[in-house]
C-alpha cells in the first residue's frame, strides 16, 4: 500500500492519504497514547516525540506535530513507518461493532487567497461531489448549508471532500465570526446533522462535462485540457478552498473557458492565477502560444 503525503494550510498538520478508505463512516482523534488504545497504529505514532495529535478518518491519517521539528525533516520517515506498519498486517483501528460511540469532530479554519472566504476543514469525509450554493434556495440538498445561510453575513458556500468554504459579505470581519461559525459547524456534524444528501443534488451541466461518458464525446484538445486541469490545477485550488471546472474550448478563437467555484470565485488574485499560471501552463503543455483562458464565475 502506497501512502501519499499531502500538505494542509495549517503548517503543523500533515495528511498521509491511502488509496482506499481505512475507516467505515467513522473518524477518530487521539491526543495521547492512552486515548489511542483502539488504534495500534496511532499508539505507535505517539512514540515519535514530535507527534501531538493523530486524526484518522476516511482515507487518511492526519498528524499534528509539536514545533520541535519541521515536517520537511521527518515526513518521509513517517510515511515509510505507516506504510511498513500497514503492509506488515498492522491494524489501523480496532472496529468495535458493539459500540456506537459518538466520535469527536475537529474543525479548524484556514485562510484563503480570497479575503472574503474562509475554509473550514473537518477531520472526516463530507462528500464525494463538490457543490456550490449561492443562496438558501439552491442549498436544498445540504441541511448544513441551509443552516449556515441563516447567518446574515454568509454570502456563498462551497462544500468539497472534507472542507466547507464560506464566503461572507464585506459588512463584517472574520475576526468577529470565525469562532462562531467553526463552533456551529463542529456541533452540527457531531450531533449527526446531514452535510449533503447526494441523492438530492441536481445534475449540473458544468459537472457533467467532467464525467467520463461526456468526456469521451469531447474533442481531443478539450480532453487534454480537462486532464491538465484535473492533475495540475485542481489540487492547488482545492488547497485554497476552491474548485475549477472545464466549461468549453473554442478551436477558432483558441479560447478556454473555465468555471471558478468556492474561494476562487471573486478572488482578487484569480485573474493573475489564470493568466500567469493556468494560461501559461496550457500554452506550454499543449504547445500552442495562442491559447487564452477566460473565467466564468460559478
């Protein structure tokens, strides 16, 4: 089993991702070796003197370190230790089917390049389908989003994987509301609230183009653009609390249209990122200096 190392916006927390899920709709947080008695792997990790907290959820293990080391000095060794433990048959978490214990939820806020948006990261998987809501009417598939829109300062909401990006109105500062939002999200999820009912998500034309059955009907250049966006661009914008989707490619104008979602939507630096980053990348990788990238805010 191969471990992938993923950075987070919190420099003290690093994620070690597995190819498959390692828990069954459960998440765990351990502050010390005694709390980790149902996780042999977490107990082993606590023998490392820099390990402060271990989170296990979905397909990843996240570790918060003490400041005595930098992740760059130890992350490869930690990944190798986790791989060796699992590949040798070690148990990650002892599953007790007779115990239906409410697990603690950890939520922490991360800044994004968009000063109007804040990313709230949760230590459990929330959805397999990224969704964006502009108002409470659009949020019928997300009870959590509907509740968040009751806060008068919430303008837009984007939910993907294990985080919620909230965009606020300019009338209030994040210092005034961050703790309130973080606490609300934490309690909502801990009390069993539904984040997203994926069965209620309407088919989105923008999302459909990314699906394999529609992907196969696109021209070769459009397919290449989607592959580049998926592999090289999406991970970066996701780390900043946003998302990017392919919309269209005009062969005559050499114009690529993309949809920006979440924190990327309306971000002051998005124009620079599109022109100096994505556009130049597409020009180089497609060997076409005439390509133009245009954003359509989701």
